[in-house]
């Protein structure tokens, strides 16, 4: 059943009509243009009437404090609205606040979506969205390119962690909760990437999703319905292809299905230079995408060329003025719907400069999200929960590394390493606060383990940060690179891909650390920090207990709290966990939905901590 959509507001439509009547073709095309902040000055907004500006991952003004963002947004607002010679139409300023307002210094960083999927708590998703919105407002922002509604099918995909998991119903529910909460706070939402991104073959980012319509609809399109019904205002198109046709030029998916059959009357936007893949000739590529039904174009650097090329396509009669007017009407409708015309400059808006960024209240919610996201995969002889008085050796490359525990899309696009750029607590710092006899391994590699000095070891292992295709795990023909670009127009990464789902192949230092300690007779608890399930048969065999922590974000103390029995394990796998040996991860180690909890007996021997059921 097509989702019901909010009624069109007659007053808004009348205003949009008046604005359209007074705009010339270039001004209309300006509204369809989104530039990146490093390539456009406020004066360009004034002169070209740009409809939107964005920050790519990590692209920040000044010292990246909320005030710096407010100052920048004020300047863009002034150029659009304040000087009398601008378009008199406010811009939308967008960014990827995909797990908190993650670009901004000091922001609360939530577990990535895969961890929220493991937590399985829709109310928590809504709370995370509300807090994200409030911290965005604190920076004077108004548009979030979130939530991702990908339904991940192959955990070799570098964007697995941006998905709530492989269950379409869960993705649908969490998408609606996220959108309602985010937009309820006044931030424009954007569901992405339309359509079928999670079904990309072999997990190759920006690749080919080959599915019959019934399967595409059931798995990858239906999860959008509740968010569309909830009134999500924008939809971002996927880089992917469906059955060989790029979504950015897919008239059926964008116009016939999303706009006509599902009745979406908001704004459809491209992804980053997404039109480039449609044709070698830029004008042709733009024509194909505009005529397929996209309204706003994310053309971060090429935006001047885009404006000229689209104007030429209209003058040549290849794009109708009716299509241009419809695109601009949808953009204006979106800005009217979110109240952008009625809002004062960012620095004077409700919530801006509220000082809530990274506040204790927000971090408390993020810490709860960490606790609820953890999945217990093994616990021999009830080694867990640990006791606070135990002599705990903490080792592993991810034990004291906020950058690694936050993952990609944190302070920078590809993420960070170390503890200097992100405010929060590492897993080690959480242990140190709660277990006075815990010690950090001198070399970090467990070489100093000693059964006479240590009762147990906690070894935190896993992945280093990545984002998008840079996180793909690829092998064989999937590594074919022709000339400057990958096969199928895929992104051509600067870094070689990981070649295997097996952690022991890509990060042998982790298994070495576990074995170095366990061979000395010190039992090992492993915590895996990763954006996805990985084949960890050997690491599992070498450890007495094993926890999947995903990418917990800034509040690593939440991991320590559960390890020490201050809460029970509640997390359940949001997708199947691959076994060793099969590059495609076909062999399953644990099924989706798997997850152990502490037994009541496990708490008998932990002094001072009561067992909390459920
Ligand atoms: C990226 C991503 C998209 C993101 C956009 C802006 O390429 O595909 O999810 O919103 O660019 O950063």
C-alpha cells in the first residue's frame, strides 16, 4: 500500500508559485545546485542563488567548534536572505551527522547504526536522533543526510556499519523512529540511498544490485514506506545500479515509483557527483538525471559547470522548463515545510548555541546505547562478568583508541586514530575508572602478561576506521581496475582493499596478542571493535569469552560497565556472522539474532553487583 503523505499546504504552494514566477532560468537552476563549502563562498550563494551547501565528511569551518559552524551558517544565511541582492530564498546546509553530530569537535558520538541494530531498541534510535538534532541545531545546521535505510546483505560491504542490519522490518521501524525524532526537533531528514544499495553484488560499494522487482521491493524499498509516511522531507539516490541501470538515471525508480506511485512530493537529491557515472558527456549525464526525476544535485566542486550545462540542456530543449519548475517547486516546498523561510538567521534560532554539544546528559544516553549494543558470543566457565577487584591486564590495538572505536564519519570522512581529536572515554579508560587493579599492557600487545600478576586479560581487537568503498573487502576479479576507474564505474580507492573476511589474515596482530597472553595461562576476554561481523574462528578458539562491540562511538566506558556486570548483555546479532574459510562469508558461525546473556549464577560471585534481569 502506498504510504500516506502529508497534505500539500496551499499557502506554501502559493508562495512557491510567486517565487517561481519571479525567478529566471539560471536562478531556478541555482536552487537545484548544492555546492561543498570549500568550493563556494557566501558571495556565490548571493550571485548564483545556490539552493544548498554541504560539508563533506570532516569538512569544517575554523577550529570546528559549534560557534565556528554557527558563524559560517550565519554568513551563508546573510548572503541568501540578508543583503537584499541575494535570492531571498534560504539555503539548506547539509551534512552527514550519521552517528551524532559527528563532524563537530566535542560532539556526542553514538554507536554506528549496526550497533543500534544489535541493540534492537527503536526508542533508543529515536533518542539518538533527537540528541543528534539538538547538537546539530547547536551548530546552526538544518539538514542531515540520515538515516541510511540500507538493508545490508553482504558484510564485505564497506558501508555495512551504516545499516541497521539485514532485517527489512527492523530497518523500516528504525527509519521511521529516526525520521520522526529528527524532524520533530526541526532538522530536515534524508533517507538514503534509493534504492537497493545494501544489495550490491559481493558487497562492492557503488556496484550492481541484480534482483527481480519483487525482491528489490520486499527487501530494499519497503523499509522506506514508514519513513515516507512519517513525512521524511528528502530522499538521496544511490550510486548503485539496479539490474544494470544506474539509479541516478532511473526514471522508473525515481519518478514513476517514488514520486508518482508512492506519492513522494518532497525533494530527491543526488549523491556526491552521482550524475558523473551516467555518461562521459557531462551535459548528457545531467539531462539523463534531471529527466529521471532528481531535483537537487550534489555537485560539490563542479557546481558552476553544472549550472551552465543544465541551462544549455534546457535551451536545447532536452530538458523541459516544466521539469525545472517541478524540481524547484519541490525544493521550495521542502524549505517552506521545514519552516526555513520563517526562521531567523542561524545564530538567533531556538537551540543554536545551546551549549548542549557533548553534554553529560547526551553522553549518558550514548553510554546506554553502547551497553545495549554489545553482543556476547562466548563465555566459557562464566569468566564474565569480571570482578572490579580483579587484576585485569588490558591489551590490544583498540583498547585505548577513541578514533578506532568511533570508526568512519567521525571528525573526518575516513575516521581517526588515537585519542587526541575525539572527546569521550576509550574502553581502557572505562576499565580504569571501574576496576582499580586494571592495568594497560605496556606494549599494548600483551607481552607483559604474567599469571602471577594478572587474573584475567581483556584484549580489544578489530578494524581500523574506514568509510564507503574504502572499507570493502574484495578479492579476485572484484579487484579489476581499468585505467583510472574501477570496473562498473566504481570508485577508484587510493588504498588497496582488505582481501579477506578473516581477521587473522587482515590483522594478524590481534590473534598474536590473544595467543601471547593465553599461552601464559592468563584467560582472555576478547572485545571486537569492527564495523561488521568478521570471520574470527581462530580468535574465538583462543579466547575464553568473546564480545562483539561494533563501533561503539565516544562512550567506551559503556563496554566496561557491561564487562563488569553493571548491566547484562542485551544485544543480538543484526545479521548472520560468517565462519572461516568462505571468502563470501557463506558459512555461518552464528545466526542472525544470536546473543548470550549473563546467567543469574554468573552474578553470584560478583560482590556488590546485583543481577538485573532482561
Ligand atoms: C557520500 C555518501 C553519502 C553522503 C554524501 C555526502 O559519497 O555516499 O551517503 O551523504 O556523500 O557526504
